[in-house]
C-alpha cells in the first residue's frame, strides 16, 4: 500500500490538529490522497472507441465543489463511441476486456508497484450497464471477477452506466490473495478460502472463461 511522504503526513496531522474540518480524521485524509492518485492515473488514459466519465457523489465534491464529502468509492462510467453500435458481442467483449480493462489495469499496476495503492483484489466491482454490453459481461458469469482481477463482481442491468469499486471487509486468502467471506470457514485450513480448499483438497472450482 502507498506510503505517504513525511511532508504529506505532517500536513495531514496539522490539518486535523488546527483546522475546523468536523469529523474528518487523518485516516480519511490519507485515503483521499490514495483516491486522488488513482483518479489521476486512470483519467490520464485515452481510448480510441471509448471515454471515461467521472460521476457520482465523489465527482460532485472533487470536480464541481457542490457538496462536501469524503467518499468510500469513485464512480467511473465507460461511454462507448457511436461507431461501436453495430459491434458484435465478441468484438465488444474483446475491446472492453483487452483494451479498456488492459489500460486501466496497467495504470493501476504502475501505481501499485510504486507503492501508491493497494491490491485490486481488495475490492468488489459493481458494474451498471445495459444492452449488448450487459449481455456480453453477463455471459462471463462468475468468471467476470477474474477478468477484472478483483475478488467480487456485481453486474446490474441499468441504462445509467457506471462502475463502482468498494473495499471488501473480509480476510485475505493466503494462497490466492482473494478477499472472501469464506476465508477460515474450514477448520482444517483456517487461512484458505473455500475455492482454494476445493482446488487443493476437493473437486476444484469450475471456470469457463478465465
């Protein structure tokens, strides 16, 4: 996870000690630093057939100054260009997976390697979409989380497209590093998740797409 410089830590401590910032703690301010770094990296990317739109409550606070809020997540909408209307499901899925996800993953990985953010496996990703995009992502089933390299995904059929990432409160499996509610469910293997217990000592999980 990212380690702030001594100067930034000193500034945060001074703000908490001297400024009238209500119930905002040093931990929230530090989290806001991480969120800002991730947003700068993601929105520095460019795509030939899509654009990213910063939306939700965090955008109202950070981009427009309309509300005062320290958010738990950042909503980012993927808007496809008109020339993708007639694309097949296979082509659309390939573009979203290989190009869009690939670039986002690369940008976040660079931040991760620099110690500026933690692992994407600590998050659940909720995707809102409709039409062919929803059908393409839904066809991946539970394997969608492996495509997006996160521990959990929720797909919502919704014309108002957005992507919401939230941290998961569960323990991390020591083998696969996924953050899951069933870590420790097996008394014989208290540090493993259910899927790893099955893969190592049972029939194994069924995966089709990833």
